[in-house]
C-alpha cells in the first residue's frame, strides 16, 4: 500500500481522494504537485498486489470521514477492486458520495 495524505485539512474547501491499482493515485498527485505546486485536501491510496483489503479500505475511509462534505473521490476503473472497496464502504456507512471513474491528470 502506498498512501499520500494531507498533513492539514482545510475545512473550507472540498477534498479530492484518488483510489487506484498500483502507484497511479500517488503518482498523479506527485505529478500534479510538480506542475501546480502543493495543494490542500488531496489524498491518494494505491493498492498493490497482495495488500490487505481491510487495511486499504480503513485507510481511505478515515480520510473520507476527515474531509469536508462534498469531497470528490476518483477511482481508476469502474468495477475494479478500489471501486468495489469504496462501494462496500458506502453500503456499510450509508453515506452518499461523489465518485468519478477513469481518473487522469
């Protein structure tokens, strides 16, 4: 697992959370930081082969719950494991979340 979480959360702006297979999510944030500089309320969670799905889900759900309402979650593939873990969280929590699949820079 490779995570990139914000050190400080700005309650005044919605957050952006990226979930992906492999290092895509973390790499997208690092690339965006090279172009645009540091940002607030952005987090990434990369799932590697053999990772514990419960730990992965727990890590991103803690961030979802810490971020302001109206935050947006981007996943790499509709129906992939990160997406499915997010759907499991939604079913268990009853939360309504904004989700976009097919993330890119």
